[in-house]
C-alpha cells in the first residue's frame, strides 16, 4: 500500500491528512468489493453456500485491517499551517519531519515536528501530554535493537526554545543526518 503515499511521503506536512483520506477510500473500496462478491454469489446461486461467499468473507480481512489503519490515522493531529511556516523557515538544512506519531505498549507519543541529526533526535510536542522520559526510553530501546547507541533524544514543549535550538543547529557547519536513526524513526511511526 506504500505506493499510494508516494505523492506525500511519511514525514511531510501533507502526509497525515493525505494518508487518512487514502485509507478511508481504500477501506470503502475493499468493503464494497466484498459486499459485491457476496451479492453476486447470492444472486447467482440463490444461496449463501457458494465459493463467492467464502471469497467475500476472506476479503473482509484486509478491509478490517484497513479499518484499524483509519482509526489509527485519526490519532495523528497535524500541526497548524502557521507553525509549519515558522518551522520551515528555521529548519534550514536539517532533516525535518512533520506529524510523527509513535506507539508503544504503554503510551503513545505525538509530535508536530522532529529533527534527526548525526547523533540526536529533537522533537517538538504542541501538547504537554508527551512524557519525555517514557519516549526517550522507548526510542532508545528501539535504536539499541538496531545497534545505534549514544543518541540524544530531547523533547521540547516550548515553541520558541525549539526554534532557537533549530537555529543553533543550522549555524553549526555539520548538519549531517544519521540515516540509520532516520530509518528506524520512519519505520516505527504511523
């Protein structure tokens, strides 16, 4: 299903809303297809006992999986456009990601913006609901499983402090991205 999201890849500002709409459309198509198969089998044989009924029931499995995707996509709250414009101005050469949402067994963590550097992950949460220590432990554990150690993970709740830190990082000559950290972040977010 990733081919549907090539227009707006994960981490772009548009991704969260685009993915939600695409997932809803795919879900409706899958349920309609299963219903169509069932009705066709019922009309053709006059009974539920036919192969098309079995295929229709099996077709409900991917449709149900997509319902879960749709429900999870509503957990991601896109940042507002004014904030995006401020962040765009100050992200510069850094690798900035929008609307990142992490899930774990205990807690979920949503961020309006995130920056990945050579040895750090900086996140901006618009709400104070994100528990920094729990998120640091969660992401550190994920990175350690991939053999990535000594990564600074910092959560900012104050917009001005976050933007100030972005400006400081851009003033450094080394704005290199650790592609391994970026890969793990992209794999584990919605």
